[in-house]
C-alpha cells in the first residue's frame, strides 16, 4: 500500500478529533447525569467518526477511478455522493450537534470555568476555530449547516444568559469560546456571500485564479 496523504489523514485526524471532543465531554458530564445525556454524546461521536471513514474511503476511490477509462458514470456519481455528500453530512452535522450539545450542557447544568489568564489567546483560538469550521463547510458544500450552527452559538448564550451576559467572556470559558466561534462563522459567511453572491467551494475559485494566472 502506498502511503499517501489520505492515509495520514485517516490515521491522525479522526483520533485527534475524537480525543479533543471526548476531553471536553469528560470535563462537562458527571456520573450522576442521566444515561441519555451520556449516550447522546457517544451516539453523535460514532456518527462523526463513521462519516470520516466513509469520506476517506469514498474520496480515495473517487480519486482512483477518475483516471480509469471505462468506468460508468453511474458508479462515479454514486462514489461522489458517498464522498462529497453523505460522508460530509455525517462528519459535519454530527460535529455541529456535539458543539451545540456542549453549549446547552454548559448553560443548563451551569458547568464551566473562569477564563484564567491568556484571555486574548483564548478568544483568538475561538475565532480561528470558527474560521476553520466556516472554511471546511464551504469546501464540504454544507454552508447552510454551518450558518445555522453559527447562529445557534451566538443567539443561545444571549437569550439564556441575558442577565449575566457581560460576565460570559471572563467567567465562562467554554461558552465564551463557543460564542466567539459562532460570531466568527457568522462574520465570515456573510463576507463570503457578499463577495461571491453564494457559497462556491473555495477550491473552485482558487483553481480558476490559478488557471487564469498561468495564462498570463
């Protein structure tokens, strides 16, 4: 087997993502909580990792058959669907579900920690996290999903913490992180829509620019 970037992606990224999400879960959820609350996270995480595997396999197959003469269009369409649609839906919508899950648990169970030092780094990290979610959603053709998630992350803290919202950025580390990430998503998607009047994949206009510049 040839070691390709796809293999590296499969071996490293799902484990890092899974461990990062589980570390937040283990910090938020207590043994006394309802079984449903614990299994809901496991359910969402399973779908997220399953989607990652499906996307990787279909993406690798899609790259392989694209150079093979005689492959039927029906097969190419099916593999493309598994790669660019079903795989992405499982990965991203379950991830958005987990982020929303973390937000609601933190708010309604009042579980969070004060931001201790490095406040600007904390907020900058949240902002960049939101940008990464935005960029991956544009490339993954699920713009509407990330827009809804960004709005939820912004609106929910304002509505449910309206009396103490001013204290969020200092006293609620997870909620302030989610809020800033949601604000970042909303800002970038608005700018992107204003620039392109829609949500094309970044690879489309980047390749177009490269092709135009190569002919100059």
